[in-house]
């Protein structure tokens, strides 16, 4: 479906917020994503997956970082341009029930889907939470809520976000996380040690987004494989064979 660009602006170092007109033809849940065709030409050939940073009856927001030719082209899109979107796709974080202390934990561009999740927790479920985000430097920070950690110590906690929250976790906590694989692996180990629950949104390279190409499969603890684009991207962390990632 071709949708019109409403806004495309830089919000942090190499990081952009893209808002696209929502024709109110579908709904989307936190944790789901869209496959975006960057332009009408053959290059880049494949669509790119982008998580949903915000969703309303007026627009769909995607937050992305310029890391290659595809996102470099995307950064040049202007209001009035059109993009071809496929979605929303995948399984999101699902219903979050009251009862446990909720922690939102994001790393880098992985913080983006947690913005929409945070809005939903407040507006739909009336659930309170604590939010923690990790970045390399203060120039990369694009969230305006929660607490932050930076690897270079330029803002907030000096170090990684997992170390920042480790002492606060126990069996009464539910962690909802998205970020780089190394961050999630470390967080999974901590949650296992602390006996707390966690749902993770995995970042993975996707070619089709609909489960056909099998390019995004991950190994599970029962020695099976699941597709991040269809069975995920959100999983219970106990399903994932972390040593295989």
C-alpha cells in the first residue's frame, strides 16, 4: 500500500523520525513492524523492516538510523512523497497484565518500538512502568522519557543499560526489551539468574517479512527453528537458544 510521507526529520545523530499518513484501514500492536519499499526503482531491491515507534488514527511513525544505502535514500524523503508499506506484520508484545513490576529496556534504535509500547501501557491498560535506555553517546539519544545510560558516560549512567538495571530485577519483574543481540543475550542471562520474566523483540535481517524466505529464523530451546517475522519478532526469552545467536 502506498502511503504519503507527512514528516521526515532528524531527531538525533544519524537518526530520523518518519511519519506516514495513516488511512485508518488497519490497526497495529506494539512490537509489530512494516516492510518498507524505499523507492520505485530496482535498487534497493528488497524491502526494509522497521518497527512501529508510534501509531494513531493520523499517522504511523517509524524511527530509523542511517546505516546503509537504503536508509540513506529514506532520509531524503520529503513531505508529499509516497512509500510502499507492507504490514503491519509479526506478533507484538501482546496483552500485558497488571501484577508485576514492568521494566522497558531498550538499546540504540531498539528503543523505538518501546515508545509505542509505553504509550499503549499508559492509555489502554493504565499500567505504570520504569523505562531504561542505552546508547553509545548522548548525541544518539532520541527518547524523551525514562532513564538513559551511555557507554562513554556523556549522559546518565556511565556504562551499559543492563548493568544499570541488574540490581533492581527479581522474580516479581517483567522485562520488555528490544535492542542489539549482545545486549539481549546479556539481559537474558541476568533475567535467568534473577528468575524474572522477559519478552524480547529480536532485531533480524529480513528479506520478505512474511515467512517465505526463511532468512530470519532463530533456533529455539526445543531444537526447532522459528521465523522472527512471523512467530516473532517478540518472544518469551526462554524460547530462544541464546548461545546460537
